[in-house]
C-alpha cells in the first residue's frame, strides 16, 4: 500500500473516532498539500482515471483522493483536514442535491468554503450525458454487460423511462459496478467532452 493510501486510511480511521497521530505524522512526512473529498469510491475511480489520462500522478503531487462514504460526512472530514485540523487545501465534487450538507458542514467545521465543484445529479449522470446513450452502451458492451443492461431495461419499473436514467440506475444494480464504470466511462470520453465539474476539479489541482 502506498504512503498516500496509508494517509487516506489513517484519516478515515481518525474520522471514525481513532487517534489523530498516524494521520498527522503521515501528513507531515509525505507531505500532503491537498485532499480531494468525494462521496464514494466510484467518484474516486473517475478522478484517478482522468488524472491518468492527463499524465498526472496525484500522489506524487501531494494530492490525496479520499472517498468519505457519503455527503453527510463532509463536516467531520473538513474539520479534521481543514484549518481547524491539518490545515490542508480542500476540494472535491458535490452532487447538487447534497449541496446543503456541504454548506452546513463547512460552516460548522470552521473550514471555510473549500472548493467543491457541483454535479447536476451525480458524476455518473454527468458522464452518461457527456458520452451520450450510444457511446455509453458501447462501453457497457465492451465490458460484457450489455445483456444484463437489456434485461434490466425490460423490467416493468424501467419501461418508458429515459435511457439516460436507465443507464444511471443500471450502474448501481451490482456491487462494484459504479466503481468499474467510474473508470470505464472516463476512459471512453473524448478529450473535449469531459464533464465540466470533473474537468474543473482536475484543472484546479
């Protein structure tokens, strides 16, 4: 496991009530200059994939990509990592519906506003719209999941729904699938079709 992953895991343990020492020691030794706070591992997979496409090594740049396990954890993590805690630069992605959690969490933690880029629904929605339905289905076919997608689309609850919504929902129907397609969909994008929030995040780092 890399040192940055050790730091990430130490912060997650700290946020869960563990001791602060390991995270503080690793932050000083590496050093860490910024933390990208994300709701879950599928977002992290997309960020890492885009960084790789652009020839960037975020770990070598002192950037920790950290999935929080949900938007409601943002106050806890920003208090530990922002000015009240390790005083690191904070940035990340935020779903539009979860923006109130971020606003309240940042205010309560005393971490300021941070620099969070807002997805209209979530990152999967942004990626599907950027690729379009046909290109997204091509990516699903290449991963060997097209038959499963077609079966899913024939379910009564899915019949008549817009294909973009079907695709988005399909990605969450199997454990690990959202993480898999966080990477796959980013790798399928044309360079000029990266969703604005994801592009702005990488550009700002």
